[in-house]
C-alpha cells in the first residue's frame, strides 16, 4: 500500500514539474524565442528562432542541429523589393 503511494507521489511530482515554469525548463521572455516550428517528419523539424535581434532558421534532426539561414533584421524579407525584371534584346535577322 505504501509503495503504491510513493510511486504515485513520484509520478504526480514529475507531472507537476513538467508543467511549472521554473528551472532550466522555464519558457519566459529570455534571449531566445521560437517564432515558428514546422515538423518535417517524426524526428525532424525546422525552427525559426529569434536571438539578439537576429532570426535564425534551424534544422533539428537526430543527426544534430544545423543553422540553415540567418537574417539580421526581423521582418526584412517582407520589406524587400522584388528584383528588377530581366530585359531582353531582340536582334533583327540578317
């Protein structure tokens, strides 16, 4: 009976610890913010992370964590102007 109570207390404490914002698992307004996440498979995902005013696109997989791209100013991609249209020169046939 007492063994069941101890095991139940351990599971209850683990459940509460996962959901309380304290310690290393805290998700506050720290230097890193996950702006978006895209699951690519069961163990692979892309994360858009903001760190110190810079946006990073990070790939996470069982092989490791890789920086796919960086952008110095958040929102800069939306403000970019499209590249100029190519110009074609038509030459008269002789």
